[in-house]
C-alpha cells in the first residue's frame, strides 16, 4: 500500500525564521563574455598519483556540456573539484569569473552552483513537496528557528509548487520520497537541485539505471528545467550525450583531449581511438553476441522440429 504524507501532518513542529537572512556569499554575477565555469590547467593528485592532469575548460553561460570518457578517466573527480568536495592540487577554478577553488561545497552552492550525485540523496520519510521546500528555503535565505510555521511562508510554498510542476511531480506532492519509482526519485533530485535557483547545474550520470523510455522522458525534462541555466553532465549513454549536449568534453587519463561540438567530437580521430572506438567495439560485440544467440536459438528450433530417428514426418 502506498504511503502518503501531508506537509502539515508530517512535520508540524518544523518551523522557519520570521525574517530572511541572505547567504554569507552573494551569488556570482553573470557578466557578458565571462564563462559560467572555467578550469585553468587544473591538477589533482592523491599522494603520488595524479588523477587530473592539467584540465582546462571554458563553459559559456546557458551552454549544455557533457563530459565523457572511459572508466577511471577522472570524470567524477573533476565534478568533485568543481563543486568543492576536493581541493585542486594546482590550477584555477572559476564560477562566473570568481575563483572558487578552496571554497567549501556549501559556499560554492551559495554562489549559484548545485550538483546532483549518481546515487539519489533524498529525505525518504518526507513528502515530495517537503523535499523540494527544504531546498527552496535555503535558496530564499531562511534560517531555521522556532517561531513561524512553514505553512505560513507563502513565497517558499509557491516556489516549491512551481518546481513540482516543472518536474512533473505535482500530482505526487504528498507521496513519501521512499515510495516513488526510481525515475521519479531522479526527477525529484533534479527538482531539489534547481529549487534553490542555481544558475550552474552539475548532473552526475542522471539517466543511469533507467529504461530507454524513461531515459527519453528524462532527457526532455533536463532540457526543460535547464533552459537559461548552464549544465555540465557526466553521462555514459552516447545517445543522451549527442542528443543533449551543445559541446562535449572528452576526458582520458585526467586530460581533456577534445572539447567541441558533438559532430566534431564524433569525427575526431583522437577521440575515436581513445574512447568512441572502444565504445563502438563494445556495442558491436554485444550485437554480435545477440546475433549468435539468435542463430543458436534458430538452430535449436530447427533441431526440435526435425524428426528423430524412427520418427515419421
């Protein structure tokens, strides 16, 4: 049986401050000609092992960029550097022209960058609406206190309802997050990511584990909710990458070997040799395996249909 929760019944004692207090760091201003995200010769070492080797990127405001590469290329490490979970060993990372390397993740978030992870991070025992509202409260600058009920914060509630409509979960607003389907949970996480008003969004393998139909719907959702925002995404599904990205950065052994439009990346000999060739080979092997399985099945059917010794046709 599906469990639901009303926002007033689940957290009647959860309250927020009367006034708003702006974040300690003002969101980074968007200036014409200034990249939304820029990496300048970034290196990351763990002991003597170098994972990121002089990565440089310049992502324009409103651009959608996919980061691809083989397993172990350093894609998640690069996201961790941009979002502040790791500190760079050397090089510069800038958000709308402001250096952010060395800042804590929450400080970078307050400057207007939000990130989702490969594994969904939700408040499972709160409703869909409550999950989104938690993100909205922080984005609006509310501080938690004990003298005003959340139900009275009209701006936060209206914004949460707006986000639910954007991600297509308005009819599921009172369902506990734990009771959502996997695709719905991923959509909710997208909603939480954008609810605070971040202008730069990082999505780490957003379609992983989804069926083809779910992936198609989810890609359309990403397109819709990132209009006017800058998107960086790590993705292994080449159909998603080539259908969503304005430009593609190819990361191999910690180095960006190509950063261009999907058409030019697809035709780049270095990319074909280092990454796309191996992906194509894997797909061909899979297809060949399927073909051999089909041939074996046909042979088995033919053998079953053939008369055994002593049998008449």
